[in-house]
C-alpha cells in the first residue's frame, strides 16, 4: 500500500495524453472533498495500520484465534468434561486433560501442515509442507480473482460458479481437442480461464450496462453455473463419461495433466508455480500498469474516476473478466492437477468461498493474498490430519481462520485485549 | 448512482425550472428489452417443445368449507393467449419508452403473472397442478428468506451492511434446536433463536461500529465463523447426544378460525405455524415503525446522513447498535423455522446459503420491507415451482428448471430494478470528530 499513494500522485500530475482518451487529465476537475471525504473508506486506514509495523498485532491475532480454538476444543473434549465434574477434588486432572486435548490438536495440525517428525522417511517428514503448498495454489489464484475485483470496488461472490464453469471448460478441451503434448495442457488451462472469465464477465457487463448489483448477479450465477455444469455432466455427448449414468466426466488425458514438481511421491504439481506467476502478474498490473491504475481509481471513487475520463463501465467489465480468469486458473489447477480423475460438480471444493476470506486477510494485495493463501493452505492440509489423528472436526479450522481475519482487521481491539499501548498517530 | 450515466436517457424540461416543475423522468429501454426477451423465450419453448393436451389446476385442498372445482385449460390456446398478452405488455413498455413515459408498477406484475401462468400450463401439459400446494409450499420456503430480508433491510437502513444474514439464520437454527430440545418447548426454541441471531449482531456491531472494521469483511467472515462453530458443535456435541440435545419438539400448524376456511387463500396463508404468523406481524410492524414512527425516522436518518443525525442530537452509535440487535433477533427467528418446522433437528450448513438469497431480496426490494418481502416470496415460489414441476414431469431437463429462478432474478435485476441505490451512508462507520 505504501507504494500506492506516490504512484497515484505521479500519475495524476503527469503530462496529459494528447489523444485525451481514457488517461486521467493533468488536473482533474474533481471536487477535492469528493475524492477524499474525511469519513471515507476505512479500508486505507485499516491497510495502513497493518502495513506500518503492525506485525505484533498480526501475531497476536493468530494467538488469540488459537486461544479461542483451544477453548472450543477443551470444552468439547470428553475427558476434559469428565475431569471437570470433580475439578475441586483433583484440579490437576482437569488441567492435564485440557493440556492433552489442546496440545494433541495443535501438534497434529503442525504435523499435517509443516513437518511430520513421526515419519520414518525423510520424504514423509517434508510431505506435509508440499501438501500445504498444493492446497495453497488454488486459494491464492482464486483469492487474487476476488481481491482484484475488490480493488475496483466490486464484490465477487461468484467464485463457486466461476470455478465450475472454468473447470468444465478446461475439462472439455482436455477431453475433446485433438492435440497432443504440452500444447493440450496449455489450451486446457487457457480454456479454464476463458470459461470462468466470460462467466464472471456477465456480472461485469450487466453492472456496466444496466447497473445490476454485482453481488446479486454473482450469487445467482453461482446457482445457474452449478446447474449448467450439472446438466453438461449428466448429458451424454457433452461431458458425461460414455456409458455412465453418474454426473462425472472421463479422467483427464495424460498430456493435459499438470506435471508433478518433485517426482511421483509428492502430489505437489505445477499449479503452485502458476499461482506464483499469477501473483507477480497481478502485482504488476495493479501497481505498474495504466490499467491497474484505472482499476484502483474506479475502486476508490467511481464518480471521480468518471470525471477524470475513465470509462467506468468498461473497467467493470475488464476487471471481472480478469478476476474470473484468475478463478478459472484455480479451477484448471483442480481439474488438471489436484483431482485429474474427472470433472464433477464438487470440483469447487469450497475454494470459491474460501477465496473471499483469503482476499480479505490479504487486504486485496497480491503479496498479502500470497501469504494468506499459504496460511489457509496450511490450515487445510493440517486440518484433515488433525481430524484423522485426534478426532477433532475439521470445522475448527474455519473458526480459527475467520477469527484471525476478524482480529487482524481490528488492531485496536487486539491492543486493548493485550493491554498494549495505543498506537501513536498513524 | 448519478444520472450522468450513458445508460438511461434523461428528460430535462426546457423551460425555466420552478419548484413545482422540477420533475425529472428517467426512462430506459431496459424493461422493454427484457420483457421482449422473455416473451421470445417462452415463444421458442412453445414452438420447439411441442406440448399439447390439457393442464388441470386443482384449487381445492383438504378441509375446505366448500370445494372449488378443478379448472382445466387447453395447453396450446393458453400458451398462445399468454404470449399475446406478453407481447402487448412489451409493446406497451416500448411505447412508454419512446414516449418518455414512466413505466407503471402494474405492467411488470401483470407480465410476470401471465408469463408464469403460460409457462406453468405449457410445462405441466397433461398433468395436474396442485395450485394450493404450490403456493403454500412457496410460503413455507420463503419464511426464512423473509425474516432474513427484514433483518437485512433494518440493518442497512441504519447504515450497517448485514452480509451476516446467513450466519444469523444458521445460528438461529442451531440455537432453536438446542434450546427447544433441552427445555422441551418450542417457545424456548424461538427465544433461543432470537438471542443467537442478536448475538451474531453484537459481534457485527462490535467490529463494524465500535472498531470501524469494514462491514462487508465482518459480515462475510461472520458467516464462515458461524458455519465453523455450529458444524464443530454439531459433530462434537449434538450428534453424539442426539436424543437429549438435537430432537426439538415440532411446531404444529394452527388454523385461524374463519380466515383459515377461505378457499385457496386460507389454506395458503392461515393454516400455518406460529412462526409464520409472527412473520406477518413482523413485516407489518417493521414497515409501520420504519416509516411512521419517530424511531423509524431516526433509524433512517442515521443510515442516510449520520453526521446530520448526530448534529440534531441522535446518538448514532446507540441507534445503530439497537437496530442491528433487533435485526439480528428477527433474522435469528427465521432460522428457527428450519429446525422447528421444516426439519426436526439441526444439521450442518442447513441454511444452504439462504442468507445470501435474502441479501439479494433486500437489494432486489430496494431496501423497502414490503418490496423485500415480495422479492423473498418470489424466490420461495420459484424454488418450490421446480420441485412441483419435477413431480409432474416437464419437457425441460430438470437442471434447467432448477436454474430458472436464478436466471429470472438476473433478468429482473438487470431489466426492471436496475441501478439499485441503498441508504447513503450504508457501509460507512461513523467516527465522531
């Protein structure tokens, strides 16, 4: 965020374009009050308060969320409840039972997501880390899609529908286009991006042309997309496996599957690299390109942007196309990498909605989204092994994740809870 | 938001503007285009679908005072008649656009009813449509949506975006199942649901009002949080002790004397559970209070221009807190419908995203309690319609029937509602300076 303000200033004081097209004029005739209303978005204040040395708050937020998670694990644990019934007689039983429950849970979480010290082989010990990276990939890509739309002031709740359409498109090309070699993979990934991008573009186009609220349209398109893909998967000749009655496609052909990065014993595949590339591209677009400047201008204040000569409607369409494309990349990652044994209506796996939380935690910044995606990927990988090892429902991960986002967004609350001094003038 | 968009054409009178004459009529071809597209769609369906025979509408239900006869209509004739009326409506919309006249409210309503009848007759050819079952089922499906939409309208009118409706419904459903099972009374369940909904609202308030966190962030995250907490508690506590903690008594329907005996209408509206009657009361009271009382004026003032409200001595923060608490309680009560009426007992993520549909109804209904209620009823009708049609058997693949309500919503939002404009200060935290 720190690089954003000088950037804005530079662009708005730069020489006016001769063609006078969509570039902002040298001195936009904009009412200053309208651009920077005193009570205008808390977004910047929030962002600034995080980026300007608020690492303490971030760490404490994670700690707080883990504490709340611990309490929930503790109070629902059988042996803890048993020992609580005679807590006055033998308090040490209660405390040791609580400790066992909590430490067991978090150790399992760690073993499932970072490093498994119990495994006899060295591959087994680092496998959890590669699993974390595998789960992070689609979260980062879809998170970028939601975050990019956020920066242009649009709330893209349509991740689910976009994932489904993108996945179906990628799967269709992989199964039906008669090309061999890496070209098939490239074409399939592009088809996934195109399918999801066009689906998201509908919302952008309707917003631009008719003013239809993108929140309603993307929610509705989630359902429409689901049934559309469901139909395609249960119709012979479109996507359904020949001779089958299940709504599922054939497995992806060998050539269209994303290659594994670390050999066959690890399931980490090329998708994670695509996620890193996507982070770099989105960062460049947002911070270094005229297009990204227009996105941000529209997001900050569409009226001012329009006055400055930016075609707001076109920006809505373009940003939704790009956002959908990023979500489609996540869909391709799922269909062609993580679950290559056939397209189903479950290919979304909750990523479309998780992406919203990732984008929020990452403050809609590419690097923030990268970090948030890695964190949530670790939770996802660890949550499953925690459920398997300790019998604690994986839902606790949702609780911890959402609490982290909440606490990080409210630094004053965290400071007050830990009795830290209030931050001096921001 | 501004009228300088290139979309709708704006008619500005040429003569000097006096105070009375300052009327700007905004007209747009969108309505005509959408109505035309829908007419075309049904026309194509009728042409290509080759349905024939008769469709019967059953108007009577059990326990009616006197029985209404069944109505049988020919498919082809009805479809053509409906198409003609739809085409006329489209032509009228076009004429009004060309003549720079405002589109009256009745036109889309007439269009919708006729289009629905035509479509229903065509799709159910050869079968019998249980009209009462269709409509009363719609009401049942719409109940949580209406409660959620009411909560949403109240919150947003006070300037707090409430994306957490889904969380409030889910929390309400959970609390209703739990308290009703423990206490053994449905009233306790309803009370528990309201408390749970209000509790979610408190968290929303603390973060969004007191700590100025972006309201959209808080709302989305709260939904995830409630899903996490309720699913976790369900698997850890409720499911292992299902008999003692997750078997609430069922709320039974009560027939209102006289009103419940009216044919068709009585069976649909007045043979329902207490929650539904509370819903009628809630819609009426919220609408009246919002527009006709001092409290409502204050709520709206706080949502439109908090600084002005503060200047005249209204406590903005307190008003917002109180309003969203009430809104949360209302939405929570809607959640009770899931566990006390629809299904007995709680299950994970049982709202299935209904809160988001309620949010859509809020925006669709332009932040007005009555219109939001109608929008929620429309969603209920549409989702019940596909269930009924799949029983009768229709020529369209079931997936297309299932997506129909959502497609129609997109059309309606794009064509008829257009630029929806919320309360001016919605989403902005109020900082007293």
